[in-house]
């Protein structure tokens, strides 16, 4: 009995460390996925609650991060399936380019970060997930495929389309130039 | 950047990674709400997916591990224990409603000019993991997801039900659901119910709609409201008229239990529900 209690306390401690340690990074990822502070908090909290339920199994796994990513992406995808539109995202796949043509001036005037977030929000969810996991989370295509529950080919395709749309934004090129990153 | 690891990336990709990092910094990180996560996690663990949008759940009595003899089927006839019934049970998954649920309307009415109704979908028990996996896919196509949707084997030998409430032109909202084996059928005065608003937008308001399931033998459920008044739901036969003015206990196709719905009078809300006869 005492052993069991001790094991549970150890598990709880490990989960607490995990939550506190991963919270900042998960929040950033969720923010890029959702484009909004409160939605990001909700997504991360919900993800961690589900992780808690499965922690006995997850905590002892080799890569708990992979599980958490998968849960988060699933939750994000599920939300999209239900609501279709999250914030600014147009439904059609070619929305971003059209949107840029219509509102180029506004984007150009916007702050760099807001412009990128807005552009990101306009990507279809799967493209957004692929871009965020690949280029922000810095995962390999194989890891992204695991997180998204799809093939590596689908990851390549979604990431390439997403990046192409981001590149097509005039404001983005300016951002990079003015930011001195080229 | 390991984004360069697998494909031949350009400088622009690297720039985008940096821009994403910049954008990600815009979020306010705050303090990790550890206690809230634990509370939420415990809630999820306790109720599993038995209750989603309903805001009160009541489980009275015990169920599970009890004799099947004496249970009544949806048509009112005696249900024979599975072990002796096997030869007469439908054999294909289609006949057993594994891939298409049996849907029963439990109640309907009008609230502030909007029509509402409550339905239950009952999915037959898959016998193999392959049937369960196919069932999960069918459920998904109907936007019905059990808690352990990645674990098909957990559904083997269990019926799965989803209770949903529709209001006006909105999408049906999931109220309660579970996967249960025959041994989990309600007996005696067992009762499991959920109370919820009629209008899904009024999440902070009173809970006038009570939906639950009881043993096939239960003849009467009394829903007591906060103002002290009560409504009695009495057992009716399968196919009996749905009448919002009259609470009823009715069978649902494929379910080992009977189902009841009570609606609170205007101005009051759910207090308790119990089998009284």
C-alpha cells in the first residue's frame, strides 16, 4: 500500500515537472496554431488534462513529448472539424494568396508579428500544423507525420504548400529584409 | 536548424523559422495552471467520456456484475442471458448494428420558439477488434467519438451509446455516452442521468432538461426541481408518442436500459432524480 502511494506521488511529481517545464513551449506552439492567447491557453490546458489521464503510460514512455504533440494536434484538428472557421482562416485552400491581393496594403502596414500570425491563421489547418511543427517545433518530417497522424508525403505536401503561401506575402519578404536576416 | 535535415531547404525557410519564433514570442506565457490541469484531468478521468456538455451527472445505485435474468428487451419480452441466446442472435455485424447505430428519439419540445429534441444512438457490440476498428470509423463519420477512440479493442463486446440534444438549427450537442457490456445493464433502482440547459448557449443558466437511463423494470422516475415541485416520468411502450408535456420512460432500440427525459417547469431547474417505482 505504501509503495503504491509512493509510486503515485512520484508520478504526480514527474507530471508537475513536466507541466511546468513544457508549458512555455506548448503555449508558443498553441499560439501559432490558434493565433489567439485564450485559445492557446485552452488548447494547452486541454492537452495537458488528457496527458494527465494517460500519464501512467505516457510518463514512462520514451518520448512523452510525442504523445503530447499528437494530443494537441488532434485537439486542434477536432476543433476545426467542428467549427470549420477558427479565426481569420478562409475555407478555401487558395485563400491566402487571394487575401493578400485584396488586402496587401493592410498587411504591409501591420506589424511584422501580427502579419505573420494573420498569414498563418489563413492557412488551412493541416498546412498550418505542418508549418508550425516543421519550422517552429523544428521536428523532422517523420516526427511531424507522427504528430499529425499522416504520411511523410502528406507532411511534405502540406508544409510545402503552406510555406509557398507564406513566401507569397510581400510583407513577409520585407520583414525578413528589414529584420536583417538576409 | 534541423528543418534542413531531410529536404533541401532554402534560406527563406530558415527565415520563416525565425519569423515563427518571433511571432511565438508574442504570446503571454503566464504561470502554468498546474492545479487547474490536475482538476480538469481528474474530472476527465472520473467521468471519462460519459458526459460531455451536460453540467450535472447523477449515478444512483449499483450496476454491473448482476444477473441478466429478469431484464426485459425493448419489445417488453424477457431477455435471455447471452450464453443461451447465442444461436438466435444475428450473426453479421450489419444485423447487429455494429456499423450503423439504432437511433431513437427520446423527447422533443419547443422552447422560446425553437424546437429541441433528444435522441440516443445505440451501436451494437463488435465481436472482434476488426469489427471494432470499423465501428470506430463509422462513428467518426457521424461525429461520434468514444473516449478511447484509439483503442478499438476496448469496444469489443460492448454496446456504445451517444445521447444528443438538438436545439433550433444548431448542430446536435453530445450530452452523455458510454460503452457498456451486458453485465453493466441497470437493475433495480439504478439511475444515471445528466441535467443540462435546453438552449446550449445558456451554459450558465438553470438546468431544466434531465436525461437518464434506468433498469427495464423501473416503472416510474421522479424528477424533483429546485422549487420543490416534481415531475413523474412513467414507463411507456416502444413507439409511444413523443409528447413534451408528458415525461416518459421508454425503451431505446438496441439499449439494455430504458430511457427517460424530464423537463423542468419554467422558472425552476434540476434538483434530483430517482426511481420511485
